[in-house]
C-alpha cells in the first residue's frame, strides 16, 4: 500500500559551491536592506490579480515572440509532440479481476481516456480497448478543463465488483473533486459519493463507507493548507453528517486516512497524522466510538503492505526494540494480527538490510510473495522476497542490464505483477512476472524515440567540498573531442529523498542528444540514491552540501573537458528550481544557460505561500532565528545582486500551480527586469505543478526550453566563444 501522505506530497519532483559563502554574505546585506521586511513585489503573489496577470502576459508575449520565431522552434515542437503523443508508448496499467486498466492521452484524446482490456488481450500488440471514461467528452459536456488525477477503487469480493472514486482537477491543480464511478455500469453513480473541490484524500472502509479528510470549513486546515480532520462518511448521508474520527494539530502538515486489509479480509481504518514532512504518527481506529490506538512505529518510517501475518515497515531512522537494534534504511516487519489483539507492539524482525551503496525504494505484495525494489549504486533492480521456514530470503528476478528496474504494478489479490526496465539509451520495457511460477516474460517494449547510435553512458564520482564522493551520469557521443566545447545540459534535484535514476527520455534524446549535446544527471545529496542518510545529510542548516555537490559535478565536467562554462547549461524544477536559483547566485560564472522550472525562490516567505509550510522540515523555518539566518544566505530572491553578471535565465511556471506559488518565479524575474538584465519568462495559465495540463502544452514547454538551450549553448559554439 502507498501511504496517503506520500501519495499526496511526493510531488516536488515535477519533471522530468566551491566558495559559496562569500557570494551569499556579499548579497545578504543587499537582501536585508531591500526585501527582508518590506517586499515591494507582493503584488506578484496575487495569483490572478489583474496587475500581476497583466505583467505575466507581457512577459509571455515577449518570450514567446522571441523563442517561437527561432527557425528551429517549429521542428522542436513537432518532434516533442511526436514523442509525447506517439501511439508507440507502453500503456502501463493495473489489473482488476483479470482486466487491465490504463489512462491514455494522445493528439485525439488530449485530456485522455480511462480504458480497459482483458489481460489476454493486453498481451497482444494491439489490445482491444474498451472506454471506461472519456475525459475530453466529460470536459466538453461540463464546461471544465478536467485533468484526470487517478481513481481509488474498492473491490467488493463477494460480488467481484468495483466502485471507484475518480479524482478530477480543474486545470491541473492539486485541489480535486471526487466522484463515485461504477466499473460495471461504466457511469458515475447517481446519488453516489461526491465531494466538493479541495486538497483532500479518502479511503474505502467498506462498500458503503468512506474515510475522508478534506476542507470541512473554517479551522479545519493546517498551516500548510491541507486537511487536519478525518471523518467517517456513510452512504446515503450528507457529507456534513460524517462522523469525526481524529483531528490533528494546525501545526501538522496534514492528516490522511488509509485502510489496511488483513489476510483474513478484515479492513482496518487508519489515519496518518503527518506531524512534519518526514515524521508521522499512525493511528488505528478500532471501531465505532472507540479511541484511536497509536501504531507504535518510529516517526521516521513508512508503513507498507501486508504479507500473510506480517506488515512491513521501512525505517528512516535507527530503532531499538528490546534487544534488537535496527538501522535507518532497514526493512523490518511485525505480526499485524498480534498487534490488533494486544494493542501493543509484538516482536519485530529484520527482513532486509541494504549495504552502504544500496537503498530500498519500496516493497510490494503480489499474490503470496513480496517484491523488493532496490537501488544499487543508483541503478535499479527488483528482488523476490518471501519467508521460507521462518527465514526471510531474497532471490533475483532476471531483468536486463544496469538501468532502472521497478515495480509498475503489484497487488495482493493478483498473482501477476508488472515490472519495468529502462536505461538512458534503452527504451522502456514492460515484463509480466508470474508470482506463482516465477516465470518472467517480455510483455511490451518500445522502439527507440531517438537515434542513440554513437552514444555512450558513463558514471563518475567526484569529491565534494567535505570529501563525500558524489556520483553522476554522463550521456555523450563516443567520439567527442574533450576540448571543452560540447554543449552540455546538467540536471539536478537534491531534495525530499527523491532519487534520480537512469531513465529513457524521448524528448531530451530527440531535442538534445541527437543534436550533439551531452546530458548529465547529478545524484547529489538531498536525494534518496543511497537511502535516508543521503537525504538527511542535506537538510536545513546542512543544505549548502547539496549545492556544493552540484558545483563539484559541474567543475569536474569542466576539468575533464567534457564542456566549459560557455557551453554548460543547467535545469531543475520545483526543489530543483530552488537549486537553479541558488546556482544563479553562487556560481553564475559556471553556466551560460539556466532553466528554472516551477521554482521556490523566496526562502523567507516560502512557508507562507500555498503548501510551503509543509516543507520546513526540509528547508528550515524562517521563524527560527538560526534557520532564518542560514536561509538568508541561500535564498535566491534575497541574494540577487543587480551588479552581478548573470547568465540569461529562463523562468518557467504555471498560474494554476497550487503547490509551489508562481509568485516565486514572478518576483525573481521582476528583479532581473528592474535591474535591466536580460531574462526569459513563460507562465502557463493552466497546467498545475507540471506547468502543462496536457501533452500539447508539454510539447510547447519542451520546445521553448530546448530552443533556449540551443541558442545559449550551441549557437554560442557556432559563433565562437565571447
């Protein structure tokens, strides 16, 4: 099972310094004089304010006129659209009672089709699809810009039928409405469950019962803007009559319902109280009117699937239980039925301990076994996990190469699981794994989306300023001259324990690698590539390590003569957009292009904007003097220096992003405008946190970004370094 908080909040990954202190200190005085107390640009935080949107439209018009006039823009957009809407895509899906459900978008179905086919037909090259829900038709009928945000379904096993809560977002926002859908009748249920628009979550506690956290009115949200009250809602009653089960604190990030199905079929009603972004308290609600019972696991841990009597826990901190000492990163388990009976923690067993270069991503139950997703030196593998004669054993599953392997689908009710494999130069493949026989077979694979002839992938390690060895991947032409003139795009994220692994990207391949550019993926601290410790090394006051790592990678690329500052560009989104903003200030000399996607940039007000308060466990709080003092040294908005020589940045954001406020990008771009410094800016009026609500918008955004990179890094090469 995927914990509800992570389902809602593992979102900051939206896409896909050697001497920093001096620059930070130099700029901090400018920051304190200009913006520390009285920010003159608060009007740009009015998301749909007339003055703010007028400014946005002026910037859009100027930027689009510039980039779309480039002679290569049309071919770039066509190529991106061809990749994104190609029918040669794997229709990933999940199995429900022998049918595979998939959500599909293409040039005809821009908003998408939710559809299904039999497992037997799914194995064919051209499956016979049946439409479940046509989002384009629904949007037209209802006059909404509906974006499909998934469906949570309840399996009524006696009748073998399903009822689903379909989540619909108007324009791509995180806020959704939920509407009950009947998978047998293929229509929305008349007088079924329907919720108002809100940032919300729900869980089925039975065929006629929902657990729901939503905006219940004044005082029901946390400081982060997420719900803090979970209620039980019975079919046939108004939402206002739902009965409160648990109320969290206003300082919590959010409070979320979930259920656990035991091996004997009992469904446990549970609540996750997310005290901070990385710590949670888990509660079991025994029955009507009973007080919640705390599930006694560490606050930094993830509760997982149930296999037989065992429930898995992935630890993100050390944990001592009696005489047993478990380590951060361990996978452990305890007897769930024993806990339910005694309401106290039973014996805990070690299931799997990763090595120093490994990290457990997830464990998923499939039929009578579990599947363990693991990173090993930043490449992925999937292992078979089961208890045999009282011992936990892992065994290999034969997947190709050293790329990224993962679990696309697994469910305790199904004996077939879907596994994936891809690499930087190897298109996605989907494998069918029979958990009963152990047979694995290639189900579907993609033809290449770009010409990878002559390209190679290498992994390097570089020492950061504190001696930590930081890995990075480089994809480049085998015959490059190592003369420092290869146009190179360096991508980074470095936060929220999100790993950047080898992956196939057709648009990057078509628009960048095919043109002769090199692509670099930096596995800097703050991510999850080597487990919880790799992430925790870059939290709060230690965040400069993340930036030092990124700079070290850039300087190593230059030292190896892959590229030079004139031909080196960087890109990152959301938390990676913050990374880009910091790099603009701390080492503007290292890059000639910076793509700043849906970024955080005002780190002294981020906690006051939209979901920002939920991230203080990652960045630190501007309300804590020591943490504020550090944030002042890195905040891109406050460290801007109008007298500094910056590369020309390209800011990309979205008006409808209700996760990271578009005011961040607006205000930083405004500083460039007031200083008379060149910059580009594009804000999609729809699109949500991805800055694109459909494939056409994604193709346009990709084309704009790569035309900008081409001009800055290729055209400079052709015209000679300045």
